[in-house]
C-alpha cells in the first residue's frame, strides 16, 4: 500500500516527490485482448501512469440495465500489471468525442437543461450510477494496495456551467462512496472556466495544447499552491465526417511537451493512444465559436494523431516523445513492444445475402406506435440507430413543400415508395413539392449526439414537426431500430434474400482467414452505415470521408471462417468488402 497526496508544490508518494507522466487510453476504445500491449506501449514511451474516462451510457444503456461495469476494474488491474498508476475520470459527464458526452439518453431526454446541475432528480441518477461504478475504483485505490492515485470531479465543467453547488455535491458523493485518494478538476486555462469548474479544497488542473507557461500562469493566479499539471495535453486532434483529416506536426507537439516539463509540471498526454469508437458510439460537435452551429459528427476512428496509432504502432511522435520523457523517467525505459500481428494476406468477402431495411426494421425494431406529432428518439428509447416516421398527406390537394422542422440529423425520404431526396438540418425542405393523397416515409438517422458545449444532451429525430405548406401533419407512425438490436441471434433469424447492389438493408457474407490479425476493412462504393465482423460492431462508415476504412482488431477475427455484416442506410454500391 502507498500514500499518494497532493503536496504544496509536488505530488508525493509516501512523502517522496513524484512527477506524473501520464497518458490517456480509453479501455472502451481498445479491444480487451489488446489492453496489455497498449499499456506496455505507454510504459515504453516513458510514462508512469494511465488515465481513462468511464462512459455511463455504455455501461447502463437503459435504467438499471448495467453491462460489464467490471471492465473498469479489469482495466485497472491490467494497468497495475504493466507497472502504471491510474487516474480515473468517472464523470458523470466526460465529453471525449463520445455519444452524448457519456450521459445516457434516458437521462438527458427527460431532464434537458437540468442535467449537470444541482437538480435533485439528476443527482439521484448520478448517485445510483456511482453506487454501481465506484466499487470497481475504490477497492483498487493505492491506499488499499491498488494503482488508482486520483479521481476527477466531473469534467471541464467550467466550459459548460457555473453551478458550484452541483460540483460540491459530486465531490462529496465521491468521498461518501469511498474515494480516499485526491480529487481534482480539469478546465481550460481561462478565468471563466477555472472559476466555473473548480472546487475549493480540490486540486485544479488545466487542459491545453500549447503555451504552457501562459496557461500555468493563469492557473497560478487562481491557485497559488499545489502541483502544476496539464491534465489534457492535446498532442493531436479528432476528425469530423465530411471535413479534412487533422494532424499535428510531431516536432511541434514535442516542443510543447518539453515546455510543460520545463515548467516543473506533471502531464497527461491526450491521447497517448486514441483507439476506435466501436459500436457507433462516436459523438458529435456543434460548429461556431459558441458551439451552437452546424452539427459536426465525429468519425469512427479515434486515432487522434496520437503517438501510438490506431493499430498500436509507434509513430514519429512516439519516438520524439520518448526522447523528451526519458530524462524524467525513473530508470531506463523498457524496450518498445513489437506491434500486434497483422492479417497475413488480403481477403475479399462477397456479400451474398441481403435483408431489405424495411424487413430488418420489422424483425429487429421496437414496436410501431402512432402519435399526434413525431416522437423523438429519446421517447422511442433509441440511443444509436434510426427511426422510420410515416405520415399521410391528405388529399386531394395540390403539391406543396414538405418540411421536417427541427430535424436531427439526416432523413432519407420516400413518397409513395419512391425515393424523393435526403433532408438535413440545413436543408429540411424536400426539393420537390408533394401532392396529396400520399404516404411519406422519413428514415431518420442519428449521426451522434453532441458531446461538448451548450447543446450537449439535445434530443434526436424530428423535434419540431412535419409541415405541408404551413399545416402540421398529424397522426405520425414511428418505429425505431437500436443499433444494439443487431446481434448474432437476431440476425440468424432474418430471411436470406439475394443481395442486389444499390439497395438499403443488412448485407451478409463471409471470408476465410489463414493468419488472423489486425486489418483494415474497405467499403469501396458503399454509402453510409455500419459494419460487424463476427458480431463485433466496428462502427460507422461513410463515403463523405475523410475516414476511408475501418479498423478490425485482430482478436475479433478467427482462423478459418469469418462472418461480415453491412447495414447500408443510403445506397449500396457493391457486393463485397476487402480486408487487408
């Protein structure tokens, strides 16, 4: 057992000053079979600590339906085996370019702007969740012989709110439920963020990507004492669908890291290894200076231009960081592990069977229900997935514009069974007017809930109404399909129709492997949808780019026969996928 404490100027372990050289690695973005390798890569880069968030919505997709919260404990144990301390950031909100910032849709839907405040109902949900989660952390604290040395209170709260009573309530709850290691907050190095996000008596840290001396000067103006730490050193960045790929020049990132260390500060590389937002869990941002503009959905890859890439390989940035960190390490650095095995030879999977999207919805979707106005995804209990809205335009009447008011995020529209166009937030009016009598279907897809800023937690679907000219159309039928309904047992029960290029639906096929390993899966000519290999959801693909392939972890594949499914939601351009 060890005592970790926050000293007047340094972190201390059993009275000895230590510098935390940490790296962010999210256990939920790395296949569990690869945790040990990625953690050893952190040690080899010169780090002595790993930091992870915990996504509430991943572990509790419905109220009381808790899934594998023990994964948190297993990851902490794996970090200890690798010789690393652990910093845990349990939320309840985490951002992380993750769906809804980690908050469950069934919390944010009903509560709206009351989330992340002192609201009694929200705090009651947080308490119930922390009572389930925190035993995984508490029993692994360093004063009990484990590697956990610090726990965060909320996350970058000063970028969102100013409810000091809420922050104090979260801090007190953590202590009440057994957290004895030091607590901390992390915020941008700006006055309003530090005043809004800090808690008296709790260590405050700063998040930034450059200009360390200026950032720490601002932090010192608010907190004259305590260790300096950059809790998120942004050494790379993330990508949005339809935008350019973002990179940070390695030498520039290394200079910024060196400046942090020259200030005598501790650091957490965000990200040390980004991984992948498997399962369609990637979030979205809002553009504009106040994060209230156009939706910017995040890609599936969370490579982040990190020093350890999505495949677990060292990059040029890794070697430069290792050189910068080596003088601060406690002894010689370990040898760099060999990268995981790659797929021995490229293979092509022919997709020979397809179930039309209507039939997939009928078999795997929730119940269809009728409403006066379109229900939101939250009202239909759809977190990741899509909803089919159907409405009748009464007639006879002449053609008028059809509008989906408050649309989030994207709708493929059919009029009397014929594809009529695609609607978005920016273009919510159908190009061709619709005459009555007509049946209109709008297949609405969520592209990821907002994970940062004032519109975190906003609802999905058609949130305003369906209008024909100025008249609301009532009597809307709706049926949702959750992504987690696509399981091996459910898919096995679907019909095995022939596959035809160009249609929407669930395509299935197989491929043989001799020499399984990490691979890239390419979908040339496909539009937009999701892919599974052997029942494991790799995430969303989209011809909009910049991501052109999906990462397939080696542990997902099998020697011999393998199965692949493609859920195409727009237009299928081919009948095969390629792995290499």
